[in-house]
């Protein structure tokens, strides 16, 4: 029997060969596969659509690309890896001397065996990415260059999956689907989001959870533009990226810094034994910067392991399925589930017997603790909840002030609510 971590890794391996970009059939093929795991509502937004200060670009698709020597040997071949072509390359068919071809070749001299990931989304260009070792081995001479691509009016594609909650207030979970063969920076986030959606669907969450699978930047901007009238429903959010490498967890706070999701993530990570970092917001990174832009100012943070550009394999062919691990993805998933469990239960209560301390013994509340290894802690949690159940303090406030585990405080609230001593 496979574990969830192994299942997520298998999804990464399935998605890895596909050539994704900010538009095109690679995105659709990716969403088709994700749709085998969770139902998706797929949206197609036409080229030229105005979305905030941006315009939906032309759609890019590619069928084949290569650089061949005079003997017809493909020395660079798109069929071997989608990273070999500069993203959004315009079509080209030519024969060029190596000296001229070099102007369109991208390598990583510091890592000569790796192939870089490069794009040119909004400037017509063409090019190939290859290892420095391959380039160094090319003799002078003429080379056939072929990129069989199209850049034409079409659509931008993104998808949503909604897990209904008890209330219509929403938590956004976002991941980007625009990178080609990059396992950590793209696919691990998709896998964790997909299995998180599955896990939430097996519960009855308090909030409604909306999962967004969209190309980076332009996808989030498009979603925000098309949902401006309902943005006020979004109470919390989390962007998932770089979710599968072996590094420690990193939570980047929202622009506000004091959003509830920020406090929840600090609490969950701080009370766990996991190595982690909590960093301040910066306007550079993934789509948290779109959700947190001043006009929206949503409480959306970002969870990753090693952050973007923080590991040598970032945006290179070394970010392959072997770089991400089932254990790391399972750990990222577990933190998300723990955080959302706190978020869902973090509500304020009012003490219905606020004059003096109510007698807990005659209500059987002390007896219910008999035999529990944490009986003293649970009793203390009841007293803290009664003390701070004034309609202004949530359970997370109480857990932080009492230095007690959130689950213990929430359990005490459940017991007191059942005994009629507090109300939500």
C-alpha cells in the first residue's frame, strides 16, 4: 500500500514531462491529470482580455524543436526535455553558424551539467537552453535550427476546485501551473494542493476552501480581475510553492503581517518540533504579492520549504523528481492540515456564567478528566477559556496567552460549550 507522500510523488512524476507555460495545451494537459484526482472547473479567458493593468497574452504552443549538426544529429532536442526551449519562443527555421547561434543559447557555467529554465513571455524571441558541457563540445560549423511553435490568439487557462464549508467565507489555496519540467518549483505545490483538497473533502470544514490552479502572476491577476465583486468573501489564503525539497519549512507572512493566517502558521510551526523559518513579506516571490497588493490587501501568506532562488537547483534541470521527496511533501501537507484545523476552530465564545468561577465539578467536567495524562493541563485550559470568553478573544488568543496547545484549548471550549457554560 502506498503512502500519501508516495502518491504525491507519483503525481509529480506524471506531470514532469509536460511542457507548461503561462498559456497553452501543456496547462490544459496538466489540469486534465489533476482533474483525475479532484473535480475541476476549468476557465478559458480569451487573448486580449483586459485584467487589471494587464492583458491576457497570445497563446503559445510548441510541437517540436531542435538544434542539429550537419549529420542530422540533434545536439539539443526539445523531445528530451521541455526545458531545452526558451519559453514562448517564436517559430524559427534556419541554418546558422555556431558563432551566430550562440547569441540564442543559454547555459549555466557554474553548473556545467545542468540545463537552465528561461522564458521570454512578453518580448518576441527564440532560443535554446542546454548544458555548458554540451555547448563546450560543439564544434564550429553550421547548425540547423528548428522551433515548431505557434504564438496566436487563444486563451489563458486556469482551474478552480471548491470544498464547501459551513459558511460562505473562503480560504484561498493557490499554486502555479506554468513551469515546465521543474519538480519542486511548481509540481510539488500542485501535488500538495491536490491531496489537501482531497483531505478537506473528507471533512466538514467551517470555511469554504477554494483551490486555484493558475499560471503565475497573470493567472492570479486574471482571477482577481474576474472575481473583484466577491473578494470580500476571501478571509484567509495560502500560496503553495517549492513544497517538496528536503529543506526546512518556510512561511512568508502576508503583507499585513498580523493576518489570522499569519498567526495560525506561526503558532502551528512554533509549537511543532519541525525546523522552520517565518519571514516578513516582500513584494517579490509568488502570487502572494498579487493577493496582497494594496488594493486587495488580503490575508494571504506563502508556505514553502526552501524558498524560491534559495537552492542551487532552482530553475534548472536538477529540479527533477529525484530532488523532491515523498517525506517532504507529506510534511508540507501535514502542516497545511494542522493550520487549517486551527483556522477552522478559531472562534470567539462568550461566558454565560461570568460572575465568579462556575462550579465545574457538579457539571461533571472535572470527572470527565479522570485518567487523562493531561488532566491538569485540560483543567487549566477550561479556566483560561472561561476567563477570556468575552466575545473578543478567539481560541488562538487563549492558546497564545496561556501557552497551552491549541487542541487542548479547543477541547476545553468544546466541553464547556457542551455543558452550557459558553456560547459561540
